[in-house]
C-alpha cells in the first residue's frame, strides 16, 4: 500500500533491433466520419502492444459499436458506448495467416516459427490441402479475411510466384479496406529491393510479370511498394535466428492480446446516462486542457465511470494512465510533503512514458516532460490537495487537448484546486438498482423465471449503493429459490441498507478458507498481483480457487497486468471491513491459530500488552506515516511474539515525536524473532544492513525501497526461494 500503482498504455515508437525505423507514420483507417470508428495501423516503426489500443472498425473489427451523438456540435466529441443490440464479436477463423514462398522457407525458417506459434497457442492457417492454381481461389481469400493478423514472409524468390503476389495483393486490400493487421519479415532480402523491384528479387518479379496484363502487374507492384514500407523484422540484423523467431512469436502473441476486445464493462447499468453527462464536461472537440472531477460517496461507481472513460477514449491521446492507491503514497497527515509529491510524480511519469525505473530529482520534471503531450490521466480516490499539486497542479503542465479526470469523495478538494467541471454521481433509479442487483444475482438484467417478487424484496433491503447491490447479488448467485426463501428472514433482521451489514452477510457466507484469503488481501495484499499472492500464500491456502470465489462474490476485482498476471483490487469499504474483522478473528492453518496485525492503534494495543503470551502472529502491516499518536512497544512482548511470515512496514514521513530511531530498533526485533519470513516489505528502513540473525531461507519477496541499506547482511546467506527483490532508492 506504500506506493501508488498506475495502469497505463502509451503509444510509443519501437526501438527494438528488429524494427526498421526509417519512418514512423501512422495511417488512420475510417469506415465512417466518426473518430471512434478509427483504428491506428502502424505503417513503419510504431508497433503499440498495449491492450485496448486496437479498436473496432465498423462491420469488420472485433466488436461492432453503435455511437451516440447527442452533441451535434462536433462528431469528435461524442463518446462511444457498446450497444447491446449490435455488439457482436466477429467469428475469426485463425489468429495468423502466413504468406510465404515455400521453396525458400517452408522446411527451414517457416517450420521453426510455426512451431514457436504452436507453443504459444497461436492458431496459424495452413494451406497444405489447398490445390495451387494460377490464381488464388475463394477458399484462400476467405482464410485471409478470417485471420486477425497477416504475416508476409518476404524472401528472395517470393516474387517468382504469381500465387504469392496475388496473395499479397489480397492481404494489402484487406489492410486498406478492413484495417487488417499486417506484419512483415524480411528474410535475406532488403526492403528497398522489394519496394523498387531490384536485385535478385526484381529479376524474379520481372520474370513472373511476363504475359500478365498491365493492370495485373500494377496491382502487384503497388502491393510490393506498400508492404516494403511496413516496419518489420530483418534477418540480417539478428545473429541468432532462434532469438528472432522467439521475438516475432512474442510480439504476435502480444498483438493478439491487444486485439482482444475488453469485456470488463459488459453488463454495466446506467453507463449511457453517465457518458451523456460526462460528454458535455469533457468536450473532446476543444484543444484546451480540462480537469474534470467525478464526485460522490464511496461505492457509488466513480472509479467504474473513470475506467470506462479511459477504455473508450484513450486511443485519441498520445499517453494515458490511471493512478490508483494515491492515498497510500500520500498519507494523512503527510509530514514530508515534498518527498510524497516526488514519489507520486515519479509513479505517474513511470507509467505515462513507459519507463519502469525512472527517477526524478525535482518536481519540475513532470511538467517539462508532458507539456507538449496530449494525455488522458485518471487520478483515482484523491483526498488531499497536495496530491493534485503533485500530479496536476496547473493545466499548462499538459499539452493541448489533454484531459485529467479526478475521482474523489471530497468536493472541497476539487473546489480548493479551482476545478469547475464536476460531475456529481447520483444514486441509481429503482429500475437501475434492480438491474444492477439482477446482473450480479442472475447474470442478466432481469431475474430468472419465478424469482421476480423475492428478488425485488431482497433488493429493497440492500439500499441504493451500487457496491452493496453488487455484493449482495453476488452472494446469492447460483442459489435455488428455496435457498433464497430460507435466507430472506435472516436478511430482514441483519440488513438495514447499510453497506457494512451487506458486506458482513456476504463475508459470513464464505467458507473459512475463503474468509482467510479475504482477510489476507484486506490486511496485506490489496493491489498486489495474483502471481505474487499465489506464491506467498500457496503454502497455506488454495489461492487460485479462493480468488475465483472472491471475484465471483464481488469482494475483489481482477484486472490484467502485463508481466505479473492479474492485479487484485479490493474496494476501500471492503478493505476497511476486512481490517476491522482481522482484529477479532484469527486465521487457522491446521491446528495453529494466527492473527494479522494491521493499523498502528491495533498493533500497539497488542505489542504494548505485557499479558500477550499465547497468541502467535503471521502478518503485520504498519504505516507509520498514518500514525498521529506516539507508539509504545513493549520489549517483553517482542520477545514472545514470533513467527511472522509477512512483514509490511512503511516508515516514510515520520514526525520526530515518534522517535524514529528507537521505533525502528524495536521493530527490528520482529525480524529477529521471525525465522520463517516469506515476505519482507519495509520502506525507508533506517539501518545500514539487516540484523545478522535475519534468516532469508524462506524469503520469497524482499522489498526495501528508499532504505539506507549499504548491504543486505553480514556474510553469505542462502536465497533458495527468492523471486522478487526491489532495493531502489
């Protein structure tokens, strides 16, 4: 929780050795005059592998959209919404259609790349059963049109085949008319020879053209000129062909991921009305920089609206990002505002410009880097003016046409920053509330047959908050009508429309193991990757199944991360509930009772109680930056508490009255008495090395960011299980 996490996609020029960088134009293929119907195709050296970057083209893309244009003043300002009536995925036959000259590559390069595709689960069209004739037939044309990506493998004798040239002409036609993605491989041949039909390639082309009509020859020539200008992979630039093949297969896999339409927002209720309101605030047709606030109570859907906006319009901007967990990076109260703002700005730029390990030295860097860039930036759950000062202090920090979206529960923060464009998110109508409930209880916007009356009765108990409707509906999903009827009396006595009672009901319905996972996430692992959590907790719990259950129950959400699996996110209200519950409930592993300690006050109550003796603890999460009162920790207790497996301490921005040096020495005893630590995350660690008694044998994660460490420990220690380490300052 100590650092703000940003999820972003940015359009950037490729710099890999395989991409020809002689030009970097982008073509814009439009099927109508609407900007939303455009797909950006990299012509030369600009491959963007970010999800949601390849958007639908009318009638041919992965999803068909219907566009609302309430604002007739400018088509470019309207926001697109998937229409339930017309949103139909295209039935693709293949992932990849390869075009090649068999004599050159079939038994060598092609066979290896096909095997690499097979290992990565990429379905490739194979033409073994198609009889070759003088021209390509309808079956082959259908295969080309039915493939998501066409790969043209250009070799010396490619132009010696009229079949290949007809195939290429058809591919380039699909690229022009349908927006098909075309990738090129220049295998032992130069792009200039292909473009100008010179050298050995040109001789083969001239021979093939004999007896052909002028129209036919010009069609081939145009296709060759166009394909030669597409950035591709050059065999002569690679020392190792195996590495080249692996790079191509990985890039194709990533491109297929980016072509997959997002289903994150399927079934959203009331989003069209929200977009109609936001459209008038956004005014995407204007070149001015606008900051727009989305304001409302927790659980009403502010973040969902902002994410939907990002998904719909980010392709129109050079850079885009959503920053979450800003509160964790900028605590309340903040005793070192400059350092907190620097850290926030560092996180924002890191994601905006796709530079993972960027380090900035002062607060003027962001405005310098972004002042000429058109950006779409979402700042989620802002609760202090200082956070806005760090990330969007002035509109002149960003290039013309930029839009900054801020979600907050505090209207005062928006007013203090001078933000006049504010959308107040209202509660859903009764009909919308019922649809939200039904979507989560039945997977559709209306109840199953025979459930209407009882569904309306249960929904009325949940109140108006979308989060509550979602959680309660998910808790009842899949249950029979008799089970609903048996549950109703309990709901009537326990639910009062308050979100806390709804969460409690859903939590109580979990099995013990899923309850423990819920508590672990709330206390230690919110906003972590699924890969890491599975590794850290796999010894104790069936994490994969548990995450599936919690997501089904709407107690967590999972969103895609490029390198580390999916990101686990738990809403603030659910996290607060989990942390409160952890103070009263143990997690059981076998016959052992363990407790999770979180929050300064609760931790101090335990560690300052000399009667603490029999309890064993498995995890601790302490954010000193959020602590206002002095911490008293009993040394006698520290000698008795032991076996922490997970330690999370954020020691940043401590006021002097907390006596940081004394406190750090006391907290180090937690490490001293915990020989089986699996995860140690300690920000701003003060000592020059870890205690000599520290045992890293079971350590899977070591995160000591912003510490004063000069070395990890004295001597040599075995790191048999370590998988993640972050020591940056």
